[in-house]
């Protein structure tokens, strides 16, 4: 009986440690390849949520992002820093 309890306790501790490692490595979605810039527009259409970023050289780049990233990358924020939440 005591061995079963000890075995279950060890299994639970291993599962808890695994969950902690998994949660500590979870971050926002990986940013799309592209230059750093300032979010200038946010749009939603049938294909998803999109942000447009103006890079330092003045070019505009549009990225499709998930709903959570769309909420964090508001107009005026810096991309991809707005994805680290």
C-alpha cells in the first residue's frame, strides 16, 4: 500500500514538473519573418486577422496573426515585440 502511494506521488511530481516546463516555454506565436516596425493598421476579413507594419525604411508589410496576437498588436505598438505576452 505504501509503495503504491509512493509511486503515485512520484508520478504526480513528474507530471507537475513536466507541466511547469511546458508552461514556462509557452510564449506568444512565433513572429512571421519580416522586419521590425510599428503597427499602422489592423483589419479583419474572411481570411483572418491582419496587421500592417511600417518598417524603418518606410515599407509596409502585412501579416496574418491569431486573435490573441491581434489583441496585443494595437496601432502604434512595435512588431514583433507586441507578440511577447
